[in-house]
C-alpha cells in the first residue's frame, strides 16, 4: 500500500434524492524497518485522520458503506 494524502469533496448520489457523501480527508502511511539483511518488519495505517468515513461501493448501488481506520503489519524473513 503506497502512502498518500487524499482529499475527497462532497459527492452527490445521483438518483438517490438528497443523499450525499460528505467531504473527507484521508491519510495513509507506512513504515518498513530492516533490522538485519534477512528480516523486514512493516506497519501501515489507513484512514488515520478519522475513525471512519462514508463511501458508496459503486455508482449502481444505493448502499452506503463506512470505511473504518485500519492498521496492518507484516514480517518477512528470507533465508
């Protein structure tokens, strides 16, 4: 997951009356550490500025979903 800063403006939901998705700011960051040549430790955070934000899954659906904050990690050991 590449790090990034995203600003999404308020989005109207065409065909769904007055329903809109409010504007939101999203921050995704990651950190990778190599304590040895054969070990990699990484941690990533998604949607770090808010606990969750609303989105529509696609243009053909009226179901509004909320995307939560997420933290992921991985450890890679090569031998």
